[in-house]
C-alpha cells in the first residue's frame, strides 16, 4: 500500500499480483494473455495513478473476450455464426440451441422503411402506447413484420451454421422437461429443428432431476496455492508508466524515456479530443497537466521534462503532417492494442496511431521521440527505418489479417517534425 501513487495504476496492481503469486494460479496457458488484457484496460483508465471510474471499468470488462487457446496439434475455433459465414470446417459444434436469439419485449419506438419504387421510400414510426389495452395498429403491424423477419433470419442462421461442416455436425441442446412436455423457446434455433427431430428423441434418457444447476454449483471455486509454495520473485521494481510496447530510448537514465512516454500520451489525448482541446489550455494549465503526468516519474528534472514535452507538442501542432496524423479519420485509433499470431507465436502490440485515409489506404504510424544525431536527415531516417522495420511489419501483418486494404507505414518524429514512410507488401 505504501507504493500507491508512486507508479502507474497498472504497474502498481500488476506488481502486487505478481508478488502474490498470481501467475502460479493460472490453469490455462492462454490465461496470461487474459490477465494482460485486464492490465491494458487498467492502463487505459488510469488518471494520475487512480482509476477514472469503477463503473466504466466494469462496463469495459464485460466487452473483453478471453484469448483463444492455440494448440499445435488440433485447433478449436470459437466464433459467432455470422463470422463463420463463407468458411468450412471438418467438424462443427452448435451448442445451446435451446437459447432464444431474440426478444419479445416491447420497445419504446419501432420503425420500418418501405420501398414504394426505386426513388420513393416511406418510413413508418410508432411509439409504444402507455397502456397495453390501447389500440395501436401501426405499432402492431411493425412488430409483426419484425417478428416475421426474425423468423426468417433464424432459419438463415441455422442454415449457415449447419452447412459449415464438411464431415461432422453436432447439435447440442438441453431440455428442462420431458420430450412430450417440452416446447422450444420462441425465436430459438431449436424451434426450427424441433418438428424434424422430436420424433427421433423418444428413446432419449431423461435425468430424473432437473438439469438446471443450483447457483451454489455455479459459483467459481477459489484456487489456492499450496502451503509450501514459494514465490521466486522477492521484489519488483515496476517500470515507469508507459503506453507503448517499445521505447525509443535504451538508456540507463529514464529521463528521456519518461519524456517519450508522456509525449505519446498527450498525442493520444489530442487525437481523442481534438487539437483544440490542447490549444485552448493556458500555458499554466498545460504545465500543470504535464506536471501531474510526470509527478510519479521525475523529480529534480521535472521542469526540464515539461518544457521538452511542450516543445514536442507545439512542433507537432505547427506541422501540417503532424496535424494530419492527429486529425479525425475513418476507423482511427490511438494506442491500439492488438494480438495476432506472428511467426507461429502469439504476439501483442500497441500501435501508436492507425487510420484509413481518403484513398482507402490503411496507415500505421509510430511516434519516435528520438532526435537527429546525424549530419544528414535522410541517413538518419533510413537508419530508423532499418531499426524498426521488423516490428512495424509485424504491426502491419496483424492488421492485414482483418483488413486487406493497402497498408503504408510511417515514422513521425515530433521533436524534429520529421516524417518517413514506406509501403507494406
């Protein structure tokens, strides 16, 4: 507890977890990736070493997904039916077909577009009436049409899922009643199958007890380390707060690294909120903002570090290329975490800036806060490309797995307003 506010929120929690033997309690090889996903999430919600909002953390955790389990022998891919469209697999397993895919609850507002001709369209809108007994023929009509569409969509989904299998198709569902008494849930995929398979299930054994487990059985068991287990780690010196997987500096003195870290963070915030967010701040406001970021990292050199970051940000916002990078673009992301299989190994990266420009080119941009120590700028930029080309190619390969647009890679140097780019093939 004494270490709190000395380091970033992520480093404080992560180092505590390591000293408590957290990794030793993991049961799956990919669980360490799930832990890292959580720590990255903590890092994104860190404001001055404290959590921005517990509610926001809980909401974002619900959108996180477990890392896939990779095996060199046999691979199981877990995906939605929509994502499986166009693919084929030797074996397809469809679980929980008894679960309904839609809802029959009334919504506050319903709407539906109708096509009268190639150039004439109408839009029907209907509000839910205050009382169920009130007549609202338009609302009922739209609701009925949506129900019909949902029924067709369920049939299409089932067809897509079932036809992905090349050799074997396994259909799983649970019954909480006898076959004679059971009725599939409305809007479930099982509802589509039930007329065809019901007659073939009469010999299926049904357990005497309910298949619904009690809430006590569903509780996650607490895993404990053995009493004689000893943590090989005795003390951890957490690294300084960072938002980038690789620092541009490899120096024993962390002064330059801290400057690079804070510069990355401020550029991320400008891209998120707009350049006006920074420009509208007074000079005192800017210095106080940076002072809070540096408070846990630099002591005697803090004023100098603040001046250096101010210089980098001012040069970036005065440079047309820098403004273009920070400008809102299609599918723009800053400090984007991404995990991919590269060279048959799972690798995680954080991309400083990526977006799609007007020519539908995907840009992957890395900020470098190094300064030109060479006499020739072209020579310096060429060496920087050679230095980072391998790692940036991995970024591009990871992006290309999900987006087959043309990709260009760029290095941007805020302190010298320099730019260097090349294509990824």
